[in-house]
C-alpha cells in the first residue's frame, strides 16, 4: 500500500534519537509531577510531539533517502525510445489522476520491482528497476507505473505517516509508563527518575515499535489491494493481472527491508512472518482483481 518511506527503519531511528535527546536535555522532567507520579496529560502531549515528529521527518526525507539508498538515476531527457515511452507513460497516467507528474527514474537491479515515495502528491518519485524494464512487456510496465502512481494519487504516503504518528505516540506513551513502573516498584526510586527508567523506556520503546509494525503492515497490505484496483481502472485489469503474474513467475526478490513498503512486490513470507509483510501475496492480489473485474 502505502509508502512507508524508508519509513519504518528511518522512523524508528529518528524516534530513538528524539527520545534520547529529550532525556539528555531534561525535557522529560515535565513528566514527573512533584517528583513522584507521572503527569499523564503532559506525557501524552510530549509523546505525540515525538511520535508525529518522527513520522513526518521520515516522510520529508523519504524521497532523498530512496534516491540515495537505491541509486535511482532520474530521467529528465530520454536517451532512447524506451525512456521516451516511459516518460510519456508517466505523464499520461499522472494526468488521468490529476496530479503533478512525479520525478521518474530507474535503479540498477535485475530484480523485478518498483516503488513510489515522496512528501506529497505533487512532490513524489516513481522508480522502476532496470530488470523490470528489460524483462516485462510494455503493457505490464504500464500497469506497474499505474500501480505506483495510484499509491501517490490515493494519498497513501500521507495516510501511512498519520497512522505511524499515532502508533509512535502510543509507543512512547506506554514505554514511559512501563519505565516509570519499573523505576518506582522494582527499584524503589521515590523522587525523580533513576537509570532504570531511561533504560527500560528505551528498550520497551524498541520492542513496542517492532510489535506496532504489525498494525502498520496490515494497513499497508490493505492499500496494496486498492492500488492494484486503481491501476486496473487506469490501464485495464488484464494488464495489471499480467504484471502480477510476471512478478510471480520471475520470483522477484524483495527490496531491502527499509524499502519493502515502497515496492510493488514483497517478500514471500509464511506463517507469523506474514504479519510483518508490507504486501499481500501476489496470488491473493490476482484473485482480488479477478473477483472485481
């Protein structure tokens, strides 16, 4: 679905840095009411500030980080007929959904994949792999581009940022409550906060962030179905189904973990690992398109 722009890894790192910084500079002192109990209202406010800051900083950096991480070469002036057709296709599909044409580029990889990211509908990036260009038909490539542009036009990146911000808020909130409990009940600290509070809070924050990704990935899988359906309406269900079958037949590798939520194909996970997958299975996506076409 959504494009969690280098999102989850970047977001967790930023969240951790912000949390540690708040502790170092003593800002979390407002959480201590008269040195004994947590002020829950203050805690919730600061948690939301940190949580949404982490999500929106990740979003703001997403396009730049994606270019650097994947080595995307932006196509401005086409060097051959294929690049000319690709740019024309991006322009035409963007016009159909009434958004500004996103930056378009190719990254060097023989795996079949593509991704979209950016801070807004009119400040976005679509990139496809060189392997996808060389191994897919033009109709299939058109469907892939339509799928990625659908993520942009559907506002998936902003939606996922808001969801991530809410989840971040509660991760920070409950990690501090747990840290406070350990500090007061187990280590018997009566006023202020001891080392146990900070250590427990950070470790709990990391654990809760990992568990909370289950919720984020569930939303991501839901949005993947919608992007497929939008692409089918734009270029035809047959092209979208053909593109998905090509991805399945070629056994595409996944993008790096940090980029997983960006791509059109994801890891083929089994059992509990599917809870952390950003994409539903290709088989279920094809079934959904057939059922609704």
